[in-house]
C-alpha cells in the first residue's frame, strides 16, 4: 500500500469515527429561558389546575436548544451533584408546579432530566441547573412579570397589541427579540409563555430563533393579546 493511500484510509477512518461520535451526542447552541403566565397556563391545560394561581410569570424551564435541527433531550449526566434542599424555598416561589402544587419536585426532576442534563458544560450538574435559574430570574432580573411592570404593563386581564409587550421585553434584554406563545381559550387569545434567549455560554441575550409560524395554534396575533 502506498503512503498516499495509507493517509487517505486513515483520514477516512478518522472522519467516520468523528461523525459517529457527534451523531450520538446532540449538542446545543443557545438557551431558551421560558416563563409561563400562571392563569393562562392553567386555562390552556386540558385538566384544570387544582389550586389558585398567582398573576405571575414563573419559570417553566431553561432549555438548551438548537437554531437548526432538533433540541437535545435526556442527556447523560456527567457530574452527579444533586440539587441542594436549601434551594427549595426559592424554587417554590420562582418555579412552582403550577399544574400541581403538591408536586413541585416532580416538575423540577422532569425539567432537569429532560433539559438540564443537556446543558453541559455551561450547566455543570443538577445543583448548578437550579442555582443558575434562580440567578437568572432574581439576580439577573429576568423576571418577565417585573420587566413588563417596568413598562407599566400589568396583569389586569386587558388585551393589548403584541408590539407593546415585545417592546417592554426588549427593554429588559438589550433589545433582543423574545419568543411568544399564545393560546386561544374561550374565544380569547391569551399570552401563555414568554421566552428569553441567550447564547450557549449565557453571556449575552440573542434574538430568539424559531418563532411559532402562521398556522401554529400557539402563534400570537399582532392585534390583541390578553395578559
Ligand atoms: C410527581 O411527579 C412525578 C413526575 O411527573 C411523578 O412520577 C410522581 O408520581 C408524582 N408524585 C405525586 C405524589 O403525584
Ligand atoms: C417578579 O416580579 C413581580 C412583578 O414585579 C413581583 O411581584 C415578584 O415578586 C417578582 N418575583 C421575584 C421572585 O422577585
Ligand atoms: C426600561 O428598563 C428600565 C430599567 O429596568 C426601567 O427603569 C424602565 O422603566 C423601562 N422602560 C420601559 C419603557 O420599559
Ligand atoms: C405582524 O407584525 C409583524 C412585525 O411587525 C409583521 O411582520 C407581520 O406581517 C404582521 N402580521 C400580520 C398578520 O399583520
């Protein structure tokens, strides 16, 4: 076998190996930080919520995501450090299981397993996942209720143009575009979720890719949205 042919073979083998390895681990290129408006989340759920809601946007999840292609889910845990019990009082406030308040821990566990595990190395372990979300919501002022309130948009049940809500959010995210999810309940389009996006290191906000498109039941119309 000539040397050229040998180099060729080795190169082919190597690139085959690389493609096998990368296909078995879906990476991610940005984070979605999704918050749900409790009353609308309950109205959108097939079974009613057992407990009363607060007129607040609270955390749904922090999701490692891809601009193109599918988002990673249920990744392998690399570092087994568990969520510290001491975080629970704060998590119950910012990240309640709105659909079943008797089972916050079930909700947290699902979010960690399905999404948090895929955030490595930005998210080091389970404890880091929950600490990071607390930091984002409180210290980094990504509390969407507060961002809206800063722009005098209060949860008074009125309908408003989407652009007013979008501009308020942009003011809190260095003018980056959020993602919105709406749902029509009893004939009224309600604002259900707002997502803030950041790069994979969580260093900067970015424009959220992949908005819901015309035809989607979750598209927010421009004219009139209830919050
Ligand atoms: C809490 O939620 C988890 C995950 O959905 C579920 O497996 C568990 O059975 C629930 N526990 C209770 C007490 O409802
Ligand atoms: C989030 O913002 C709302 C509206 O300003 C406020 O009522 C709520 O206490 C805030 N939550 C936290 C944990 O700071
Ligand atoms: C923009 O954000 C600043 C800083 O949080 C806040 O003080 C101000 O009220 C906001 N203005 C609008 C129009 O949202
Ligand atoms: C809603 O507003 C966006 C942005 O201004 C625009 O691109 C879109 O065409 C509008 N959609 C409708 C149905 O008017």
